[in-house]
C-alpha cells in the first residue's frame, strides 16, 4: 500500500530519536547531564536541556521536578515553563506545583489551563494578571 509506505518513510526520516546514532548520542548526553544533575551542578538552562534529553528518550519519571527546578533557577525561560505545562494532566497537577513567587508563574498557570482546555480558569488567571504591569505588558505584546 502506497500510503502506508509513505507514512513509514516519513516516520523513519522525521523522528530523530528513532535513529540509532541519535539515540546513542542522547543516551550519552543523558549520562553526562545526569551526573551534573546528581551533583547539583546544572543551572536553569542546563536543567531545561537535561529535561529535554530525558523527554526525547521517553524517560518521564522526574520531568516535572526537573522543569520546575529549571523555572525556579531561570524564571524567564519560557520554554521550560511550557515543558512544565506539558507534564500537567489535570488542574490539580498545576495547583500542586510549588512555583516560584514570580509573575511568570501566573502566566504559566493561565497557559497550562488553556493547554488543558480549562478556558474559564485560564480567563480568570489572565484577568488576575492585568494588575501586574510586567506580565500584562508581555501578554499585550503577544
């Protein structure tokens, strides 16, 4: 079947982690960054990268913790906030997170609610952000 052959070729050519060489490179990076992680030697960017490596290897056990540590260390790293949102499956997951006291936490909560299709909760959180000038200017610019 032509379409199944095309689908198979697309999957083989577009998913880098299925490539054995890329997988071995990712595994090597996991070991290296895992050592730094265990010694508490990663900054917010390093924690984010380590989380991405684990995600690409489909190791999801500690992703929320790693991305949470990343946003605590580097509050303006929006990509880490987005990855943290991807680890939340329910509104309770969002509410249980011990987020940093930073206006980005409010933007994150609104974003995570939208991701979970909890639009009323998201709207309430966006409305609450209006009083925080830095956050509101950021959102208006988007």
